[in-house]
């Protein structure tokens, strides 16, 4: 016996299954699409060591500075003391050459070294960092990340090896 | 009134949904023996939408330069999640789309749906088919693999055969005398900018005309129901739309199965200075032309054989395009029907021949030919009258084709 109520139930059940099947199809189609949109895994990550494409004596206006450090620009700076030591022919101290992640912490412009001001400057929104990477003025919320620098080779013409831990 | 109803009322008042609803409820689909032919258009539209989505997705990673094209497609299928599936779906869907369009063209011809006032609908449809074949041809080169490179060289060389303007057309198509990175850039721009723009325009016109004139009823069916008001029909929404969606589901299922089970091959990177690989072939929908040009002798009388071939196919295209204007009564219709039958037979034979062109594949040639013939005959069934001998004859031919198909397949498998 099929009364009206049962018939309505059956119809509702059919409509629910139809909606369920269509939803399942939509999920089955959009899951691969969403995965496809996710960027490929980065080819370089974690610990890294790169030799800068210039020698210490070419600083501060070395061509190729900032250079590619694992897909990000890296800025190498020779401090004023270092410049003096280099001019007098003295051996450079480890602290005289510094390397920074050159991406401004404000809105990701690439920063530059200003020799006449002895600071690191972001031209996009006038952010100023000192030579330790700390914010001096302007909008940057955090200091620049500093990398480890190792000098090697003949005195006065050392290679700059920049490295970071993972 | 719950929230959904309130939102609906809000939108209905502001977007004029009542007008849309009235428009949708007005559209009706006639019911007759050939009603299921109407599904092919919707299926083609569905596959075209898949092409748009998968094409946009592929363009996120693809790089159109000879140094990077192959590598980027390689990265899509090996590194990107589900990249192999998206690329396979794009390639398979393109092939299914062309197949469905061929069937749409054939069934529209069988129903003679191009009669007044639908001539322009037919013309836009044939032009769309041409555009989709151009999509296929230009997209074939983009992965910059060996097969694509030589197929493009051959295909564009055929353009160069056209008398008088051929050499200029060749330069225009290749962007130089040879197939180079410039050709790749041209084909890419054609594939993702020019052809889509043209297609959207023509498709808009095609769909508008279909809505404007309504569905065409085959003459024989219209004759059965003399008074138009009495002829059976169903509303488009929801009756036909739901049936249409079943067609889309079938297409989606077939596409998913093909893409997952037979991922599209990438081959090896093109080297413009190596010799062409053996067994080089275009896509199946160009195969009948490829095979014909292979068979035509170099000279027919004083004329160049290839020029004759290219002009012949150009003429065929023109006849198809102008069919509504050539159908001018009983006699011209008989001529057209004979030509159409010859054309379909020619297409089937040449495709089967081109597909299995090696001597030891003769039986497979017969299998493919018999299969295609069965499909073509099956399509004819609704357009014949069940009461006449024509239907019986059709069943007879179909049975014969199936027997040939099974016999050849069994022989091939056992041998």
C-alpha cells in the first residue's frame, strides 16, 4: 500500500540522493583543481651556502649586489671600519662584512646600502635600517634577517661566503 | 519565510528573475523519434566549458617558449599535483568535443534542421567546428614535442600548397620560413586569445539563434502532427535540462575514465634538426585528409596532385558550409544526400586506413571501419520510419557490420 505520505517520503529521499550525488561530483571535480592550484614545492629550502659573485674589494658598489641567495636577494655590506681597514691594507675582521636578507620587512621591496648615510634604505616607503639590520625609522615592523658571513682567500681580495641555518 | 526565501525574494526583485523564469518556462522541446539528437549540442557545450577550465589551469604553469615549453609541460605532469589529470582531461576532452561536434553536425543534417529560418544557425555551427579544429591544430604544437613539431610542419606546409596566396599564408602561419619559437608564440596567442574570442562571439550568435527559433522538428515528424498545438513536447526546465545533465554526466564519466586510464603521452622534446620519427600522424580528425594526401599521386595529368587534394577539401568544406542554400528541393536534396553518404563513408574508410596504415594491421583497419560504420548506421535509425522497409534494411546493414566487426576482432585476437 502506498499512501500519499509514503510517496512524499520516497520523492524526498530521491531528491536528497540526487543532491548528494551532484555534491559528490562537485567535490570530486574541485579537489584535483584545488590541489593543482597549490604552488609546486620550492626547489631550495632549509640550510644554504652561497658564494657571492664579487670579491670584498669590489664593495660597496659591487655589480651583482644584491645577489640570488636561494631565490631571494641577499645584500652584502662592508662597514665603514671595514672600508678603512681595507684601504690601509689591514686584515678584515669577521664583523666587517655583513649579509642581510634584502627583502624589506614592510612590504617586500628590495633594500639598498647607502654609503653616504651608512645605513640600509628601502626606497619604496622610506624605511631605514642600521648596519645591524635594526629599524631606525619608517614603517618596517621587524629588523632584516642577518646571515652568517665567512671570508676566505687572499687578504684584501677575499671571497664572501654567505650561509644560513635551516 | 526562512532566510533562503528572503534572499531569493531580495534577488528576484532586483535582478528581474521573473523575466528569466518566464523565458525559461516558455522554452519547450518537441518530443519525437529523434529527440535524443538534441543532446549532442548540450554535450558539446559542456565539453567546451571543461576545455575553458582545464585550459586556464594549464596556462598557470605553461611557458610558451621553445626552451621552456616542453619542460613546463613535463613539470605539469610530474611535479604539479593532479597536473597529469588536468592535462589528460584537456587533451581527451578536446578529442571528445570534436567527435561530439561531428555527430552534432551529422544529426543536424539528418534532421534537416538547417531549413528556413535556421540557415545562419547552421553556418555559425559549421564555422564553430572549423574553429575547434583550429584549436586542436594550434594546441597540438604547444607541448613542443617531436610529434607536434613535425605535425605542425606538415600541417602548415599544406597551407603553403594553396594556389597563389599559399606562400604568403605559410609565412603568416609560421611567422617565418621554418617552424621556430615564433611559430610557437603565434600558435599560443591563437590558441588562448584569438580563437577563444572568435568562438565566444560565434557561440553567442549560435545559441541566441537556437533560442530565437526554438528547436527544429524534422519534416517527417511535423507531417505526422499536422496541427502544431497538438504535437507533443516537454518543458526545457526542468524536464529536458535534467535529461541533458545525464548526457553531461555520461561525457564526464567517459572523460574521467579516459584521462585516468590512458594519460596523454608527452613524448620527447622536439629537435628541429633531427629527422622525423616513424609513424608520424596528426590527430584522428585530420587523419582522413592526411591519408588522402598520402595516396594522391604527385601529378594528376598536368596538375600537381597535392594542389588538387587541398582544393578538393576546400570545396568540401564550402559545400558543408553552404548546405542550407544548396538544398533547394527534392532533386538537389537527393544529390546532397548521396554526397553526404559518400563523405561519411570516405571519412570512415580513410580514418581507418590512416589509423592502421601498416600492412600487418589490415584486420584492425576492418575492425575500426566496422565500428565506425555501426555507429553511423545507429545514428540513422531514428530518422527512418519504423513502418517502411528502410528501417529493416538499416537493421540488416547494422547486423552485418557488427558481424564483420566481431569476426575481424576475434580473428585478430586468436591469430
